[in-house]
């Protein structure tokens, strides 16, 4: 008896035979070639993307900007993208559409923030760059660690979130302006005890209250830019806040802190603060 080493053409199982379930002997359903082709058709993908425009949340959810950072929907999206790859398909868009709705639901219950009002805080150390050039890397790192130990705990203790660290400064967000002001003042008091090689850092702070957009763990929008401009107005270590933040503070907060505010008057020679709307005034806050 001769046993063929290779199956003949008639012996080759067809696609249906290969899909037979080993336990039941029944054929398993497979995606037809037409469905596979439709999954990759540009017009079908375009139709699904258009439909996503009508769903709650960010219709661009799934791109690198929107899925970076913490969060269940973002984490799932990152894993899904690695599994299915970056090739555009209708199924991929449908999956991201579902995650888009999930992320929007988290935002509505306050876990994704969305468009809710927050107070944005920017900090920066005065004359840090020139000092660090002379001090060297080891002393610079020592200082930055001491600064972080001084200013970050008050932020966390008052419910703030450090969004990002930018060398000698940081950006944080708070759910209330009162907590933001209290945290900033506590951080400045702690910083007074920091010194490295005779350098005592001074911190300028800017606060603004608005409704920026949280995308991928970062916050974007005009309100973020305004908060950064508030900090720039802080000059040699002042704490500045926008009229929006001042109006949102509880009336008793400044009294409890022993703080006073006065309108900011720009030095005649100072450059104008670009990006601040005309209806937003700037105030300098002073506290013991």
C-alpha cells in the first residue's frame, strides 16, 4: 500500500471543512470575503466615522493624543490598537466608537472631567535657569527634589491633581478655586525653607478658573493658556489670579487666609500678555 506523502488536490480540505468544530462536527460560521472586504472599504469606514460624530464624547477618540494618560477607556483603547494595529477598518472605528461613549459617560460622572469648571494652577521658579547652569546637574536635581517635596503634598492634600511637571514648574488642576488658593499659599510657605548652595528659590504662581478640555491626561484650551499667562505676570515671585478665579472664591476664604488682592498694573516697559481676553482682569494676591 502506498501512502501519499502530500495530500492531493482532492484531499485538500476546503475552507468550510477547515472550519469544522472538532467536538460537534458542525461547521463554524466564518466572516465572508464580502464582509471582510466591506470592513476595509473607505466609504464604509467613512460612514462609521460620520456616525461617530453623532455619539457622545470625542469623535476622534482613538488617536494617540486622546488615549494617552490614565483611565479605563483609554487603557482599553491602547491595548485594542496594539491588537488590531493601525490599519483603518470599519470594525476598528465601531470599537473606538463604543469606547468613546464609555469615556463620555465617565466624564459625565466626574471621572473624566470633560467640560466641568476647574481651577488651573501654574508654578515656576524665579531665576532657576541661570542658577542651574552654574550649579550643575547634581545640585539642580537636589533642588528640584526638595522643591517637589515642598509644593506637591499641599496640592494632593487639597484634592489637586498634578497634570505635568515642567522642569522647575508644574501645572495642576483643582475642582474648586478655594482649594487651589489654599494649596498654592501652603506650597509657597513650605518653599521658604528650601535652600541649596545659598540659592533660595522663589516661586511665581498663576491661577485661572475655566472649562478646559481634558484629553489624554492633559488639559487643553484657552483657559490653560490664560492660567499660564497669569503665572508670567507673577514676575519675581508673586501670586496672580484672574478675575474669574477671584469671583469664584467663597467670600470668606480670603479673610480666613488673611489674604488681600489688588489689581495688577503692568509695568510700562513690560511686554503685553498675549492670549488674555480683554474682559479678564489680573489680580495680585498677598498673604502672610
